[in-house]
C-alpha cells in the first residue's frame, strides 16, 4: 500500500487524506496543532453557530459540494438568503448600499448605478463610456488597481474593487495580480475590450432558470465537514501531532523528520502554507523553496459579538458591510450572521461577525483582546448608531493564513510546476497556488492526492 505523508491537517490536508484512502493508499497526516481543520473552526454556543474562519463557500465552484455529497451530508446544505442580500459600503462615514446591477465592479444595469450616491458623476460617465472600449494588445500582468482604474477610474478602485477584494483576500489591490485574482475579467478584456460588454454577453449566453444561492454552507457549520472527514480518516490513517522540520530523498522513498523523529513515505504532499513548505523543503528541493518563499500571506482576526436583540438598535437589512481603505480604522468588514443564513442565530440574539487586519492592518493582531473589542465597538457605534454590551464574544487570530497572489504569480506557478515535474512523488496543494476558497483547497488537495496515489 502506497504511503503518502500529508503535511498539514486543514481542509486541504483532510480532503487529500480522504482521497488517498478512496484510492487505497495509506495517508500519514501530520499536523502541528492538536486540532485538525486548520482555519475551519465552528463553535455552537447559546444556540448560535459561530464560525471562527470561513463561514461558507461559493456555489459556483463545485468541489466543496461534490465532497459534501460523497460524505452523505447533502441534506444539511443550506444556502444564503439571497432574496434579502444587500451589501453596504462605507462612504463619508455612513453605510451606502451597493447598487443593483454590479458584478464586482462591473456595471450591468444603468439606472441603479446612476442613482447610487456611492460614486460621483465623473465615474458614472466613465463607466458608461467603457462599454465602447475595444480590445487591444494583450498586456503584461498588472495589479488589480491598475486594471480597474484603466477601465473605470480611481473612485471605482477605492469604493468597489478595494473593499470587495479586501473582504475576500485580506489583501491590497495595489499588490494583487489581476491575472491570478480576476482571471475571468482578463479573458473578457482580451475578447471584448469592454468588461461591461463582456459580462453582458456572457450573461446572454447563460440559460435562464433558477440559480443556486451565491453562498452555501452546512447547518452545523463548516466544522461539520471537517469533523466528518476526520471521522472517516482516523480509523484507517496514521495521524501524527507534530511539526515537520525537514525532508530527505533516499532511494525510492522520502524521509520526514517530525519533532526530531524520522518516518518514511513513498510520497509527500504539502498541504500547509507555502512559507511553511519552503522551510521544510529548503534542503531537499532548494529551487522549489526559492519559488515558494516570496508568496506572501496576510493575517487577520475574526470577532463575533453576540448581543441580546432587545439591547440592540436598528440593523440595516442585508448581509453586512465593507469598509474601504480610505474610510478604514480597524474594522475591514462586518457580517450580519442571522440575516445571511437562517437558523444560525436564535431570534432573541444578534451576531455581528467582524473582520480586522489584512494587508496593512496586521498590527491589530498584537493588541490585547479587550482593546480589539473596544475599538471594534467604537467603530460599530459610529456606523450603526448604537452600542450595547455583548453577551459574549468569540475571537480568533489567524497569522499568515491567507495567500496573496502578487503580480507575476501565474508565471511563478508555471516555474513551480516545471520544478515539481523533476522531483518524484512530491506535490503541493492549498490556498497558496490556484484559488483561496474552500472549494479550491478541496480541489487541489484531492487532485494532488490522485497524482501521488
């Protein structure tokens, strides 16, 4: 039976170990934390389902739902309440709803965008004229900021692209690669010139019918998925709690040193962050390590504040709000958990799920918990108009957890693939390479396990 050492026990490593077992291989799962699941952390308290990491996955990416169905959890899938989906952006210190008819920052309906106070008339006119833009020569990779500014102007960067991307990546539009972060928009630009015309043309080709909700998750939280994977894996796999320190290639096998002790495997799959993989691979595969080291990661905090409903003031209808960098103090975004997903919060309670940190805001991770909560409450009071003492809170600090795809990332991935083809039985998976969401981690983890098994 082929032995596959999997370094990292987050959702990527768990999906890889499950796939290895499906293919009659023997996974050896190595995780330095005492708890498997990585950033997926679900807590149930006082009737609330509270997520410490991601709270859902995009329906448009099938890998997560496919795995959930295989595990027999399909009946527990729930969708976001898209009928009441409104997202607010902060402008001049107040919440302004994102106008209908926007696909990210691409306008597809004239009237809602024209009437919105979010953007000035100069930007709105530029958005209209963008429709007549024609294809040009294929440019080199650019930052998201350069790409969006070229099409719709700087105000669109500041009040649409930046907060939307910060909410997903925790990163900076001044550094993120448009080719790696928004590849579909790059394709539309190459074909149509105008992003607006490209998005409208793509929609016209999409069959009419009932669409899936934008986000999906499980009734018991995403921890339900990681717990089920762990339940399937533990009886048939070796699970080691420890830190992988280095690896060596000997004859037809790999040797991995974990907390000073050596173990052998026929193949090694790195399902940990790229920076951690680089540390372990420095001696055995220095060329791979050099390509991994520059992949940056941002750090963030999730803070769930739980209130008695009668103690709260008005909460705007919708899913929550994003704070553009131009308006930002500490708070990056806030989700109204009970509005986004039904049955996550009892009627007598309100949960505000807050996000802090990200590129440029990492200093907040070093603040005491009390100071983080006090600052967050001050900013919420300024935006919502009320303050109340939370019944309780749940705070998670995630250091160097979210990969940042800087300009040149796609070229780096091609180099990395070429290097890996020269090294037998070695693979990489996770959010550092080709997508950062839960479906991407599952997809890359399972694909890597298939290659090695």
